[in-house]
C-alpha cells in the first residue's frame, strides 16, 4: 500500500507544483482533516472518495486497509491514498503516524513549511537554535523539561487545551516569566492570519483563534531564574517547611548523596514515597528533568507545601498522590526504576513489598536511616536500620554498601540502597 502525503497551509487557495497537481488529478481516494477538505475540495476529481481523519485513528486506518483491499481486488489498481496534512507531514505530522501504524507501507511526502517555520519567517527570526515542543494531544512534560533546562527559544505546537494563555499561565506560575511570547493564528491564510507579540502576563489574559502556534523567547535572565545563579544543591532555607520544623527536610548534602545513590541520570521513572516538603522530588526534577516523578504523601497539609515549593523553585511536572501509600492504587502508574522511601510510619517492610510488585528488574530502592539507637531503646522499637535489614532479608533483596554521614549536631544518617 502506498500513501502520498501532501503538506498544505491554511491558505484557502493553495498553490501546488505541476507534479503535485498531477497526483491530485489522477487520485481516487483522498484523506485529511475536515479543515483540509474545505481547502482542497475544489481541486479533487469527480467521484473522488474522501476519508476524514478523526481522533479515532484506528478506525481511520481500518478504512484505509479496507479500501486498499477493494482497490486491489475489485478495481485491479494499485492501492494508493493521497493524504493532505498541515505543514510538513514529518514534523509531528501524519506521515509519522502512518509509519507507526503501518510500517510496511510505502510513503511519499511533499512537504510545506510547518507552522513554526512560518511564524519564524513572519518574525524574521532565525530558528536553527529553537527548541521544539509539541503539546498537540500531548501532556506537559517535554515543555516543562525545556523550561527547567532554560531553553532560550521554544517553539510550541498547541491544541485546544494547551492554548497560548494556558502556556503563559504555567510559565508565570512556576517563575519562568522572563520570556516574550509570539502567537501565530491561521498562518498561511491571507485574510485571517494574525501575528501577535505579548508579555506572558498579557498572553495569559487573552483568547486566541485556532489553529495557532507559539514561540517564546527569553529576553534575559533575572537572579531568580538564571542557571548561573542556581547553585548545585538547593539551600534548605529556600524551602517552605512543615510547621516550620527544620528537621522535617532532608538536608541538602544528604539530599544530593541520596540522589547519587538512586543513579538518577540513567533512570526514567522515580517514585518519592513520603515526600513531606518535596525537597527530594524537587531537587531530582531540577537536576534530572528527563525523569517522570511520582510523589506520595499521607499528611494532607503537605500537599500545599509541595505546591508552594514547586512554584517557588520552578519545578513543574511532579505528579502528586495524597493518602496512605499502602492504600493507594498504583496499578495504572508507570513502573519505577528508582524509589526513595522518605517516610514509612512503621510499615517499611509492607511499603517495600508493595514497591516490589511494580519495580523494574534493574530498579533500586534507597532509604535513609535516621533513627538513633538511643531513641530506639527509649521507645522499645527496632531502629530504622534494623527494620531495613530485616525487610531486605525477608524480601530477598541485595544491599549495597551503606554510606554514613553526620551533619553538625544532627544524628548520623546512613544512606541505604538495595536491588533485587
């Protein structure tokens, strides 16, 4: 089966080369979005068949396959479908979808400029150094990653949920306000095309017509957001604390050693169980923005503290789960390859056992033992180190060499890690 994918803009009177016009005139079956059909309908041959590309893509490809069989058997012609797509079909476009859904298909592409190229052209803005993010039918993580990594110029493909105003509001919420926004609406349409330059504050209050795309460009870094001013390791004083209690936060040197024990540069999904102020999750998010982070906490007051700290420190994209971890449904969550247990409420073994039901084969669990032997004797409870050792033995886990550290007059801490 062969697909010819033709890129078009929003121009209601598109211009095609003689080669493309010949393909259209000789075509039998065509496909594209409803907007595309409105643009090219007058150019299609009589009795042409059109297949709308809708959100139910599996059904669309079933129609393609059915027509392919019909053309091969009944019409005795080679199965060929001509598809119209926006811009460059290989730029987050439909040609990529065909490759994924029908890898055996032959594909020929006739691209047009994609929308971000057109917006850059209108602005006379070089775009070879532009970071590209698609939010069309996609969640925020790649955009958040671009912000955390301080990309100075970001081109963004939008949709009806991830609008220019929603993007601007998110950037403001997390402290990335030192950008100017450029919005292109109906690019390629000589009547409706509109280019707008705004501050993020202005963009957050505006509505924009679809289709549109966005470029945000930094106009300089202030002290709150400059990577040159951000030290390696967030100072403890920068965090909002639980009831103002300094001991309810993993201290910065311990925090960095904990992240090192988790081997986060090579991990993909990190779970932080018992996040409290969020210091571990936030430090991990800013140092390793490729991670998907799922953070769990039983104390309801910590939800607001985490929200404040993520915004204060510019760490969007941490997924929060409130409630007892042992009662939390984790079946739909991505399986972790790194887990930190920051709080266990006396149920360390049970938590570790539940983690093992989803931990990847090469995953690692890290726990900081902070209960002193004196406290354990006074409360007639096994020390946290003893609980860890017993849990590892019972669950058949292999421990790595512990790391012992003491800061000032705080109790010594052992950073413990284990694998299957």
